[in-house]
């Protein structure tokens, strides 16, 4: 399938597993993909893997929380290609920095603000800079944001992270309304827990030790509300992203797209 043939995309925080999966899917569908992160070694390895599978990729060192670095890099992409068709930002936050698992009465203000500043703040920066360049170049592209289903669950001890997730959903709708006049789409992927990722497995290990319960019991907390026998995979998230930035995906403009295989506890 080459529904992204001749398209140009940039993936921020591509050293992460989710963003890496999205970059691979973009390339598999024919796009030229620029993979960026603070860890240049990691994205160089990702670009090499994409090329080994007959894809087009280029790696760059960009801090997705530094607006100047973001702007300079996107200028380079536009200069090299004359267009920018899609951007995706997969930035995350270490759960302890975000106060995840800490009661709201005990979490510090810094812990509460961490995911708002880091996760939502980064999505704001990469999205608005990308929109500027899409407008200037006449690229009627897609800004694909990323959040987690914590925005619509009722989970204790997640004040900062849940607030950041909900904020990203609101940001998506605002940007879609603003940028639509230029043909620019804004869509948000809302993913459930992806059990194969190191981050989720690490949280399960830490939370089970903290709670003094078996790892299997803690794992059940992540899967007990699944409608099907399994949740989303990295490959499925990547393929969903590739569809949403394609021509057919524009019907989801301004929407929050759940990628969770169905959950009983989501609003």
C-alpha cells in the first residue's frame, strides 16, 4: 500500500516506541519520513531500519520542547521538499515525574504541572510551528496529535497526567477550527495502554511493588476493561496513524480517535 506516496512527514520524539511505530508505518505507506529526537543515536538507528525495509528516512536531532529547534528543522524540511504533509509528536513523560500513582493531596505542584508543560506543551509547540509552515508553503497537511485514554477514565492518583491528556483533546479541536481555512487538518489519536511497550511494563513492575501485590494482579488492572481479549499493538497504532494522515483520513478532522480495541470504562 502506498497511500502516502510522495508525502513528506516529520515525527517528533521518534526515539520512543510509539512514535517509532508511526514513523515506520508512514514509510511503509510511501512517505518520506524525517525522524527526530534529542537522542540522535536512537533516531539514526530508526532511520537505518526504515531504509533497510526500502523506506525513505532521514534522522535529525530536535528537542520537541525547544521551539527554535523545531522551527529550524521544519524550515529545513520545507526547503528540501517544498511541502510538509504531516507531523506527529509522540512525546511522553516519566510517570514519577508526572506524579502518576501519587494521591492528589500528596502530589506536588511541580508533579501536577510536569505533564501539562511537557506533554501538552510539546504538542502545542510542534503543532503550531508546523501549522505556520504548512500555511506559508500552501501544504494542506495533517497535524496528528497523541494522547492517552486517561483523559476519559475515572482513575485515582493521576491528576496531572489525566489533565494533560484532556488538554490535548481540547487543543486538537481548537486547532482544527483555526487551521481548517487553510486546508490543514488536526486529528488526535487517543490510545489505550499498549502492553508491549517498555513504559507500560515498567509501570506495572513499579506499581505492583509499591502496592505489594503480584505483577499479574497489577497487569489485570490494565486489561480488565477490555471488550476483546487483547488491546492495541504498536503496529495497529502506526497503521491507524498512517490512515488518518491519508486523503481518506480527513473525515476524522477535529476528532479524537480512540485506538484501544474497545474499553468498558471509557466515557
